[in-house]
């Protein structure tokens, strides 16, 4: 998931609560370490993991290397993710994937002064069996491979981001002061900090440091995404709470629809803000002049049926002057390729800016077909803003490889697609859930 923030080295429940309250996504528990210097007992860690689910994801950080032992340990602890810092072979990673197919696996890449070729080989041989890589720093004085408090050559991490087919989490000496620069230099999918967030006297997490780290990281992730034509909604506690509702497989339609509509309103507001405006002065009721703005171009909304229809009503409420159109694209059962069945676009669409509406950007096939329809009708790609709730990295890449001028507004960049092209952690079939054809009674 793009923009993910992990805080590692949790020592007790109160510290876990602090980290969650300040907005971090994942909590890291360092257990079964070579030096046996764990911060807390396995029983205490398991109790914290149980207490924070499903609001947060506990991650075991360990040096275990045997697939059977790793799978059994994760099941015992009740976690859904494991961060492996030991010398785990590709064969053991493959066995782990078989033993625990739903386990989210992070594999460490410890950056030294001269091991870039070794790290490339690890990426090449392990990527198929892991979900994310994490870079960390080596301490030549102690031999430590993580939690060193040391930074490493960020150009190495940037190179690993470039070559890795899987997302990369950046760690190693990150602090509230340097995390923004690190994200802009490396462009990772996630960041992690441990000792950089601790009070040097108590060795406990400092609330202000955690708060500032999260704020700086969120802001930097948003800046980097915007530079790449992706406008990610601020990952506020309120937005995450709404996502918890719509992602819940037990959510009833009476809860799902209002929460989805609230997210859609935020997306549309962000999308409308990207369009051109021109000065407009108005006289207020007390006789003063207000120097404001008004749209400089006509706005068109085009929904990709059926799921995109869910976004029309909110757009009508927010911008009633918007002219609406519709595109129906279905996937061929034999070729699996998208096929255009219907397009009804308003007159003059080539003269305005278009909000293309579809809650999901998965493989990008449907999006590319819809963008092609707009281009065929004379809409410049720079005038297209694609609005969706969830985006997969694969879909974003597919769209921007073909149409770099198209801007994407989304509320979440997901981890990846599964073998059935559903996003993970995902939301299921949005259209079915929104319109009530696949929702608990």
C-alpha cells in the first residue's frame, strides 16, 4: 500500500496505543532475535496484536530462516505480516508462500558500502515469493543489520526501487527531520522508523517525534505522488475510519453506501480543485468586495458503468452545472480484453475538462479503453482527471505508461493485485456492494 508508515520496536500496550493514536499504519514487534534482546515477551506481543486488530496491522520482525518455524510462529502470534532479516533462501521463501499463502512477507535488504550487486541478486531471486522489500542500514562496528540508527547511501535504495517488481519500504536512520527528504530522494512505497523516534533517556517512543514523523512522511508521500500525476487524499484518521467501514466484508449496505459516498465527496472535491479557475469579484451583503474564483472551463463527468454510476449523484450535488456522460465497457469472456459496448458523451466535451469516474483502478485495462474513447472524441489527455477510490500500482503504471498527462485522484494506493486481479487489501466488487447485489442482509 503506497504511503504506508511503520513504527518498529513496540515495547508495551501503552506505546502501541501512542503509535496508533498518532496515525502510523503498522506496528513492528522485534522477536526471536539472534542476541535474545527482545523489547517484550512473545506473550505480551501476542496480547497487543490481539488488542489492536483489526484497526492496525502487527508485524513480526525476526531473524528466523526456516519456513515451518516462521509460519507456525506467525500463526501463534496472530499476525498477518512478517519482516525477515535473516538469511532466508529463495527456497524457504517459496515454501513459506505455500505454507502461509495469506501471510504478507517483507524481506530485508541490508545496505552496506559495497553490496549493490548482492542486493540486486536477492531482488531477482526472491521477488516472486515476497510482497515487499525493506532496506535497512548495516553497522560495521557492531555487525547489526537493523535498528542501528544509521542512515545508508540513499542512492542504493533508489536503485532498488527502480529495479524491484515489488514495493519497497525504506528504513535505516529515519527521523522526523529527514524522512521527507528520504521519500523525495528514494520514492519508496513505505517507510519505517525505530530508534529515531525514541527518547534517548527512556528508550521509549516520544509522542511528538512519532507525530511529526507521521505528518512529515504523509506530506512527502503526497508531494511525490502529485509530481507523478497521482493525487492521493490526505490519509487522515477520518478517511481511514471510512475505509474500515467499506472494506469490512460484513458491512451492510446501509453502512457501506454512506461511507462510500463520504469518500467519493472528498475525491470529487480534490478533483474539482485541480481544474482551472479564473478571478471573480463579488459584492458581499455588507457592501464589500470579495476577490474569489470561478471555473475557467466547462466541467464534464463521465462514468464508467456500472460501478462509476455510484459517483454521479455526489457530482450532481457538488457541481450541478456539470454535464454528464456514460461509457459501458465489458471484458470479453474469451480474450479477457475490454470491449466498448456503449458511449454517450455530451456535446462540446472536447472543449472542457473531464472527470472520468470509476471507483476501481485495477489492471488499468478498462481505464485505458475509456481514456481512448475520450481521446477519440477530441479530449486532450491533460484535460482528463481519473477519479477512483482504490488504485493498484499495476493500474497506475498502465495508465501513465500510455497517457502520462492523465491525472489520477484516489483515496488509496493498494499493495498489489492477486491472481484474480482483485486489489489487496481491497474492497471486493464495489459495484455489487454499492448497489446491493452482494451485501449481507
